[in-house]
C-alpha cells in the first residue's frame, strides 16, 4: 500500500523509494524476466491511484509537481515491465550489458540466413494463407526466443546471451509489423 510522499520520495509499504529506483523496486516485484502480467496491472493501478496528480490538486505546487513526476515515472516503469522485450532489454542494462542496437548490428550467421528466408517468403507471398503461415512461423520463433530469454536471465543469469536474444527479437518485432502490413495489402479471402 502506498502511503504518500516524504522528502521527494514515494512511500511504499513504509519504505521510501526514490525516483531513481529501478522499475522492479518501484513495483515491488522480483528483478527477473518472468513476471505475472495481471499482478503488474494491479500494482500499476494501485501505484497510479496513489500518485495521480488529481489527488494533489489542492496541495502546493511542489506537491503537484512531485505527483506528476511520480505518475510519469510509474507509467514509464509499467511500460517497460509489461512488455517482455523491453523488460528483457532493461534487465540486460541493469546487469551492465546494454543492448546497443543502434551501434552493434552484428547477428549470428544462422539468424541472418533466417531473416533472408523470411524476407523472401514475405516478398513471394501472394495469398493470405502464405502470409498466415509465415506469421505463424515467426510467432513460434518469437515465443521460443522469449522462453530462451527467460532461461538466460532467470535461470542461467547470462545477460550476454540475453542481449543477443533481445537483439534478434527486436528484428522479429519489426518483421511482425511488416507481415501485418503485407497481410493488410492482400485482398480479403478465406484462409485455407
């Protein structure tokens, strides 16, 4: 239960938390990849209800500003924690292994070949069932890569391995968007 603010810190269960605390501390959950989404949703709603700026409308400008800062901070943490890919990247960063997707584009040769095959299959797809088949294949890859992230981060405590998986998943997420766009371009027809 959130009790309020004290000296710029958020009081959660009588323990002050600073704005700089990591997302897991803020939400009171274990620092691990595997998270209960429903639990995160409940915790987010509870934190937001306590820190929402409207609750501080009758208080000083400073208290209102703090409430706004906390509300933004809680929303940012929630967005990171609820999304498996962002959560994995965040855990890697906390472990001192940033993803560096902009500056490090190296990928394993096997995954590069997979990307090429998927791209060719998407370019060649002329029927909805072909796009749906590719979509299912990529979704299965994504599911397995997320399971591998959980193992790398929670079981093996190997953030370096997780970094490579996250970078692969970043491509997969963009490719899933490409598949959806391609699917939308095809004439509607019953899938076979």
